[in-house]
């Protein structure tokens, strides 16, 4: 049986982080808003309020989570570039998903989060394209987790987009929701 939590599989750490690999990651981040928008295109408020799996977030919460998570990560990148190996705060993804802006299941609310991802990814990629190899190896730590390099974080968040888009598209396929 397919694990609905990981429709594209669990994250696999790349063997190497090359400039070509990072360019591929940048392409994914830049294309992400349109991939998200396409995944939710034509969904009704009731469909946006449908969990992608039993006990999982709704479609709208998945989209809002992408905006929240990527905002945190963008700021963590900036901290890692401007401070020496900072310890950064974590946050409660589940609590964020229950806030009014994290659970709003209207097309306008979802589009706002997609626009936020679009602007955020534009800034993030602009910053990231200018990094040196040494800067890519800078790290930050979230309490209770191992330190992670900016290279690794970029790879994780490049996986994060298709991971959550697939939550939505696999639900659409299972439910027979046409575009």
C-alpha cells in the first residue's frame, strides 16, 4: 500500500552538492509557485478543506504550510550567512496550520500563500545564486537536531515542494477531481 505521507518518497540526501545540482534546485524553487497553483486550480472551498489523508492537513493547509516553512527557511539561510553557526528557533507546524491564515480554505487565501511563495523564492534564489562554495557550507542548528549546511537545506526544500504538491495531486487523482 502506498504511504500517503510520502507520495514522492522520503528525502534522500544527495551524494554531492555541485553548482549544477544547485542550479537544478533553483529551477525547482522558481517553478514551485506555478506547480502549486496548477495543483489547486479549480478546487472548490470544500475541496480545499479536504485532508489529503486521514489525520493529515487539508489541501489549503498544505499550501499555507509551504509558505510558512519556506519563510522560516529563507530567514534561517540569512542568519547562517550573517552569524557564525547560529542556533535558530523551531516552530510548531501543526499549531501554525490551525491559525486562521494557516487554515483558510478559500481560493483567495490559497492564492495569497502561492504569491508569498513566489516572491519568497525569487528573493531566496537571487540570494543563493550569489553564494560562494564556502558560504554553501555554512550551517545552522535547530534545537534537538543536528547542524545542517545550506547545501543540505537547499536539497531538503527542493524535495519539500514536490512532496507537498504530490499530496494535493494524489488526492485529486484518488477523488477524481478534474481540473
